[in-house]
C-alpha cells in the first residue's frame, strides 16, 4: 500500500513539474506564487520555485540524508532531468511548424509594408498632380461658368415670363374643358410673377385678363360645390374646398355658405315631405301615418346625415353654425311632426290605429336619436322624447275633449226634451229620458277609458316612454279625469241655472244625473285607474284622481 501511494505521489510531483516547465517556457506566472503571495514564509527548497536556493538545498540534503539516500536522490534527479529533456524536445517538435509559419508570416508582412509605403508615395504624387490640373481647369472655366449660370437664370426668368404671357390662353382652355383644378394650378404658379411685375406695362393686360378668368373659375367652383344637383364625390368636394382656399377664400366663410345652402335644400325636402303627408292624411286612413314617418326619415334624415358628414369632412371646425343648422331644422321637423300626428290622432279610435301611432312615434324617436351621434351636444334625443310626450298628451287630451263635447250635447238634448215636454207629461217619460242620458254619459266615460287602455297597452308604449314617462302619462290621465268631472259639474250647474226659471223638472233631471255619476261614473273610473293607470303611486304622494273628493262634490251639487 505504501509503495503504491509513494508511486502516485511521485507521478503527481512529476506532472506538477512538467506544468511548471511549460509555464516557464511560455512565460506564464507560476500559479503557486499567486496562491502564496500573501504568506510571509519563503520556500527555498522547492526545485520548481523561483526562490530555490541550490547551496542551501545541497547543505540540507548532505546534512539530513544518508549515503544510500543520496545515491537514490541522485538517480531520481538524473531520471527527472532526462524526462524533462525528452518533454522539452517533444514540445519543440510539436510547435516547430507553428514557429516556421509565424516566421514566414512576419517576413511576408515586412515585405508588403515596404511595398505599400512606395505605392502610397506614388498615390500622393498622383493626387497632387490631379489637384493641380483641377485648379488650372477651374481657373480657365470660372469666367465661363459665371456666364453659364447667368444665362441659365435668364432662361428660367424668360420661361416664367412666357408662362405668364400664356396664362390667359391656358385659363380659357381650362374653362372650356372644365379643368378647374389645372386652372388654379397654372394661376398659382404664375401668381408670384404677376404680383411682382403685374403693374408694368407688359403685364397689365395679362394680369387683368387672368384675374377676370379666375373669378369665373372661382364662381364655377363655388357653384358646383354648393349646387343642389352636384354630383361631386367626397374627395372631389374636398379638392374644391382646398382650391378655393388656395385662391384666398375664407374657410369660415365657405363653411357658412355651404351650411346655408344645405339648409335651403333640407328645408325644401322637409316642405315637400309635409305636402305629401297632408295629402295622405286627408285622403287616407291612419296607415298613411306610418308611411309618412318612414318616408320623411328616409328623405330628410338621410339628407341631413349626408350634409353633416360633408360639413365635418370639408370643414373640420364648423363651429356653432352646424349646431344652429341642426337646431333650426329639427325645430321645424318636430313642429311638422306634431302637426301630422295631431291630424292622425283624430283617426286613432281603434286598436290598430293606436298601435300605428305608437309605432310611428317609436320610429321617429329612434331615427332622430341616431342623428345625435353625428351632432354631439345637439340634444336631439331629448327633443324627440319631449315631442313623444307632447303627442301622447295630445292624444289623451283629444279623448277628454271629445268626452266634454259629447257630454255637453247630451245635457243640452236632455234639457230641450224636458222643456219641450207638455205639461202633465207622464213620469215614465222623464224616467226614460234620465236613464238614456245617464247611460250615454257612462258610455262616453267608458269610451275614454277604452282609448286610454288602447294607448297604455299598445306594443312599444312602455319602451317608448320609459318607466318614469309611463308614470307621468298615467298621472296625467288621472288628472284629466279629475278635471273632466269638474267640467261636467260646471256644465250641469250651468244648465240648471238656465232651467230653474223655466221648469223645475229639468233641474230635478240634472240633479239625478249628478247622482248617477256619483253612483256609477266615479266607481267605474276608480276601478280602471287602480287596474290600468295607477299613476305615480303611493311612493310619489297622493294620486291626481281623488274619487272621494269627486263624489262629495257631485253629491253636494246634486243637493
């Protein structure tokens, strides 16, 4: 075991010495030196160290080693020397080709550098000759170059002057062929010369003719841009605006003129639609209402959307003019819509008619709401909602006006029948008259309730007015019933005052009518209100229709 350990240690020592030898050969620092640089102990006995002291090593070896050990150390050292010599020879052999190649490379580089210096000197001399020749050429041609540049400038000026002199003829040609963009291009190209020399005798007439022709060009550009029958595409309209702007037209003025022209076209379109609507409403059923709203929106709103899009494209900042245009047009639009709807309300006596009315209002509100995205801050959706509420309120108002008119006629007929009855007429006749009049009045109340139900139950009504709007509509209906009973009371009392001096029987008849309304009319309305139109409900306070109050008033008047 010890012999194998000693052999391994010897091999390790040999490898370490070979590495040290190679390091010293290639000029590398000893790794061990770096590792012990911080130590104060100096090893003078290691053969591979730079601090090796041969005399001290031999003295220690002779002092501490016996003769046989010295002989063994001598043999070992001799073996290592031979091994190192062999390793050194091997290293030299392996790197010999590299040494030869490096030597050849160095020799070639030296030869090339020597030749390069010679060529650089020749190149420098050539460049100096070229520079001298170039200087001579420049000196000889400098005067001619100045003359050429002067002549070139004169030629350029003459060409511009010729273009200016030919400008009237070119403008006329452009006008004849409707090449308005080319006319503007030619004029703008010649404009600097006209401004500089236009007052001279040679150019006065040219300037005058050109300005006159450009006025025609500008007028035609404006005409085609603002014409009702213009077939310009969006890109062509944009080009015309740019051309007019380049000719000195004010963008804001162009925008106002374009908007004013568009307003006239839209108002004409709206007026034509109204004429067609009046004819249809007068000669046809309420079905014409739906067709009217659809056709009006298809024509007027389509034209309006196109106009707004054109204005926004041609004039990025139209300012308040576009809002003013929208406000004025839709004020007329909603006014006309109210007029047509009011005429159609008189025909809305059946379920189908009421559904058409609601559907038409829904179409109007939806289509107008889309326009607000084109003109923000215009409040079109809010105006449409107000118009819908006004028209529905008008429908309800029409129902009650019809009730008041028919009630007044019934009371007048009853009063006339009593006054014209001969003295001593049988009581059965008066009872029959009372019954007929009472049934007629109750029938009229039920007709109003039916009309209200048709409106509230029509498909789309709740979606059209919304939850809040529905509550307000129902509250309005209740208030109308409250006011109607007050109106009927006033009619009865008025008739009673007229008949009091003529026949007491008529007064008695009117009192019985009030009692019948108290007994049957008010409960009928109260039941319908609770089921069909509860109004704002208890959460918003007392409902507008107070049955007890109405009944007390009727009883008091009857007494």
